[in-house]
């Protein structure tokens, strides 16, 4: 069975909800999934993954969460050539319209530098996944799982 590995950064739980939903949907679609919070993880975690999933909120003015900085610095040094990846972002498009989900967008650029292949554009969610955004996230996970 194909192995998906999810790392997420979440302060108040919104991104965690998105990561949980993605995990459950991938599992229901037949994938094996392992998931870690970014402060408990390191870049080597993805070494044996068939699919890389990274989920993050954005803080400050479009900033990467501090607890994710070392992790992403180490990711930048990795060679994940050909490995597929998906990035999920949670942000707030009303309060932070100009920097909506910037940390997720920046993370996707870092994964691209490793040679990994972006399976879908960064999936952006307003705060917790609800309604159409929730449905879209489930749909994305189903589509991604079909590739394995
Ligand atoms: C101090 C602060 C700064 C924020 N800055 C941004 C931002 O620049 N861009 C954005 O899209 N969201 C921003 N947000 C919104 C959070 O990213 C959003 O609420 C997210 O859902 C939090 O995720 P979490 O519950 O997983 O911690 C900010 C929130 C706080 C509290």
C-alpha cells in the first residue's frame, strides 16, 4: 500500500483539522498514512513516503510559523526528486487578504526546490475547513489517492 506522510503546523487547531480530514480521506481511499506535528518531526520523516503532505497556518504578516522554520530549512537540503507533494494552507482571507496563506505558498516553493512534484496547487482554507472548502479538501484527497 502506498504510504502518505503528513506534517502539519497548527496553533489553534484549524490546520490540524484539515490535516486530520486529509488523513482520514486518504486512509478511506486505501492509503497508509502517518502524521506528525512539525515540532515533533524532522525532514527525514518524508524519506520513505510515496506522497508528501505538508499543512501549515500563516502567522505574523505572511510568516511561516516559528516552530516550522528549522524543519523547512532542513527540507530545503533534501533531494525528493520525483516524489509527489501536496501543500495545504489555513489562513484568514478577511483579516489578512494581502498575505493569505503565504506560509503555505512559501512552503510549496521549498518543496519544489527539492525536486518534488506538486500534484495540485496549494489548497487554501479560511480558518477551519467547513462547507465548500471542506468538501473541496476531501475531493482533493480522493483525487490524490487515485494516483497511487
Ligand atoms: C497573529 C496572527 C497573524 C496572522 N497572520 C496571517 C497572515 O498573514 N495570513 C493569513 O492568511 N492568515 C493569518 N492569520 C490567520 C491564521 O493563519 C488562521 O487563523 C489559521 O486558521 C490558524 O491556524 P491554526 O488554527 O492551525 O493555528 C494570522 C493569525 C494570527 C493570530
